[in-house]
């Protein structure tokens, strides 16, 4: 099965990192490495994974009318896995 690297951006995440601080809008960038039958399937896997990620959801304070967004900016087919954590590198 083909391997893919996806460069992903998250935007408009209203997050409170500490109870004494007000929530503020944040963005992040990350890379995912997945196996999928097509680039479209790879994108579906990544977006679904981020939407269900408790390590992000537990900090979010967005109202339904002010949703955060996930954008897959680039998809590359790769021949080998890079020497890093999979399926996702850390958030930056």
C-alpha cells in the first residue's frame, strides 16, 4: 500500500492552556505519515484522526459558530518511512 506524508495546518483553535489565563486563538502545523490506497483516502484518515484527538479536543473552547479548521496543505507519496514518530509528528 502507498505511503504518504501530509503537511497539515490547524487554525482558529480557541485554547486555554492554564485555568488562570483567558482562552486565546492558536494555530498549529504538523506532519502525518500514513498508509492509504489513494491521496484522498490519506487525507480522510488524517482529518478524522485530528478531529477525534483528545489531546487537542480537551483544550478547545470553540463555540459551534466559531469552528476550528484543519487544512491539508500538501500530500507527498513517499517510498520509505522517515526516522520520526508516526503517524504524527508533534504540533508546532
